[in-house]
């Protein structure tokens, strides 16, 4: 099981993801978080956005852009999302020495519930420390 960030979710929806991510999609073992999903949707629909996700969308062909926008509006069933009803108790129980932000708490909770690896494109000291403390596998890959 893999839990992917917003940039990798964009790649999956654009069908430009790596083979291992595509294999996870095809086998029903790919998840993201509601927060990362929302960040991607917000970036795609905010005309004033000039961030990494918006630039990544701009680098796609028009056909890929249309596919991504349609897929964000109706997330394919092959991309798993867990709800807060299941995650909040786990997020609350995560024992760390630091206060977690929503993105980190949610990602770690999804990984704990699914016994999954978190795969991200950007470095986060808080996520690194939390995953190390809890024994959650974390991979960073270039996009």
C-alpha cells in the first residue's frame, strides 16, 4: 500500500506516474489523503495560483490537463481515500514530542491504518521525524 502526496496524485491522474505507482493504482493499493486531494483541487481551480502543482499542470499536454481536471472533480475509485471518521481517532492517538499539522497527522494516520508507505516529492522534517518515531515507511522521490 502506498499513500501519495498531491504532486504524485497529479502524476497518477495525468497518467505520467512511475511504473510502481501505476502498479499500485491497478492493484487497488494506492491512496492519498483528503488534505492532499484538496490542495491539488484548489491549485487546479485557483487562477491566481503559481505554485508547483499549477506549474506541473501547465507542463502537461492539453489532453492530460483535461483528464486531470475531470479526474479531480470525480476522483477515480482506484485512488483510495479514508474518511475523517476513521482517521481522527488515529490522528489524535499519534504519540510524538511535537505538535503535528493536519497534513502530517492525516498522512501518518492513513499509513498507520493501512500499514502503508508514504511517498512524497518534498522534504518535511516534521513528517520525517514522525514517521521515524512511529516506524512508518517514508520515501521521497523526485518528480
